[in-house]
């Protein structure tokens, strides 16, 4: 087996946004039933807390510190996990 070569840090806003959206999309895809149920119950971020924390930590290792501080990951969570689910019946809207 060869040596593990770390991935280069993402250094552009465009790529950081793209990675954040891809990771949020994966969370939504792999947890679709839980996302729907937790939006209905207004417990989305509590229900997916572990998965979100794990994804956030992975994102943090992939982007430069300056880009991480720009909150693209959190914005992507809102866009993908919340805004795109506006059709689901919920008391939160």
C-alpha cells in the first residue's frame, strides 16, 4: 500500500460553496425520511445533530480557515435541508 496523500485545501469561494452544497445534499439524500419527519416536528437540527457535526468537521478539514469562517456550510444546510423542503407541512412556516 502507498502512503496516504492528504487532499489539497480548497482555496476558492466557488469550490468551498460547491463542497458545502454537495455535503448538505448528501445529508438530505441519506436521511430523507428523518429530514421530512424532523421538519414536520420542528426538530431538524436536533435530529441530525450528529450527522451535521460530522459533516461540518469534514468540511472544515477540506477548506482553508478563511473560507470556513465564511459560513458556506451553514448556508448550504439552510438552502438544502430547509428552504428546499418548503413544500412539507410544518408549523415552522
